[in-house]
């Protein structure tokens, strides 16, 4: 569609719309055929407006109107298949974020701390609602994803089934691909945080608090953005945060027997990973190590 968005032929857009609807019907295993739905789409005001005015619109407006047509086609297509197929598609696009309402699942031990990951305030996370990257205003507890992708840990790849389906988290129950508005109902829910999952007298709490103070994501981000602007002094600030985080992880591992798989819940993702997500990486230098801005290609590889 990129080509049609740049060029200006109405008939190409019409053909692409039809192909998109055909692809969508296949993807969602809709019982309706293209012939059932296409005449209705063609007669609709969004399509009529799009085809009539496409050549005179600029690219950004074309993009918005094209998205409007795609939303309409999705609505019409999903209306013919208003139920869950257990195809696993949504479970491959990201694991669920947990809400306070999910605590019973943790109490029952269906999901344990080993299955969890903490995204701390200020981190960049993937929003299942908008399917986009967002800066998190407060921490989130998420189910871990399988290495190298966004597939939920509990998705059984061979069967596409959820291994905890009867007790799946609230976000999974609200995720109805045929009814995206259902997701908005979660807006009134409260996100779960680490403090709700730890006893108030847990000896790990002071360690977590100290890590939060010494390795705040906002401080790291500030130092990294100054490095990008060429302030050499910011290297020390960022490296202090990195070294504190590394030493604490070593201490937890060696002295407390808490390995990396539990650490990502207790103190979040390693600072070295966050540095990458903010567009820099660690490189060797004459004095030890230094933080270097990624090339565009490296950045794109990390984002994808
Ligand atoms: S918990 Fe189950 S339903 Fe929810 S995303 Fe994971 S596999 Fe899918």
C-alpha cells in the first residue's frame, strides 16, 4: 500500500482495498466470502469518498482515510465471526500486563513470580491496546515473553492453545479481536505493581527501593540523552547507574541465590538492555567501556 499512498491512482487504491479485505477475511477465518462483503464496502461513504478524492489528497490525509477504510473493513469482517477461534494471533503480539484483579491467579500459583517481568516507570513498553511503543508513566507487571519475540510464555506453539486458559489474566479475557472496544473497559482497572506481590516485611523491599533510587529510568534516560548531545560528563552518570545495577544483580545471584529469571521481576530488566532500548550500546574503550549511540540500522534492529 506504500506505493499507492505516494502515487495518486484511484483504481489502484480500489484494487488494493479489495485485496486487503480478501486477505483480512482469510486471516481471521471469517465464514463470509469477499463477494458477500465487498459490495457493501464499495457502497459505503468512506470508500466512495476515498476513491473520489484520492488524487487530490496529500499523503498524510490519504494515510488517515486509508486507515479509516481498514477499520471499517475490519468491523464488517469481524461481525461475521464474533467469537474466539483460539488461533493464538493475539498471544503472539504481546504478553498480558497484569491488573490488581489478577491477584487471585498469582495467589493460586497459576502464574508465579518466575513468569513475570517488571517494566519500570519511564521505560518504553509495547501497548497491546494501541499496538505501539509507549513511555510508561508508572511500573507494569507483565507475563514474560518467549526469547526473541513478543509471543506470550503461556502460548503452546504446537497447539496455539493457552496453557492457563481457564485462569488467563484479565487483559486476555478482555482482548476480543472481533470487538476492539472491549479493551477500553480496562481503562478503569488498576495496574498491578511489585508492592502488591511482596509481603510488606520482605527483606528484598529495601534492596528494590535502593535500586529504584540509584537506577531510576528517568535519570538514566536524562544521562543518555545528554550523551547523545555530546556531553562527555554524562558518561560517568550513566555508567554509575549501569555498574550499580550490574553489581546488585551479581550480589542477588551469588549471595541471595536469586538468578536473572527472578531478578527481572524484582528489579526489572538489566540497565544494559534499557540502554539499547534508548538507542545506545556499550562499547570497549581505552579506559574500559563507553556508551555509544547506535547507528540507524542497529536502532531499527532493536525496535523490530
Ligand atoms: S496468558 Fe494465555 S490467553 Fe493470555 S496472552 Fe498468554 S497464551 Fe494468550
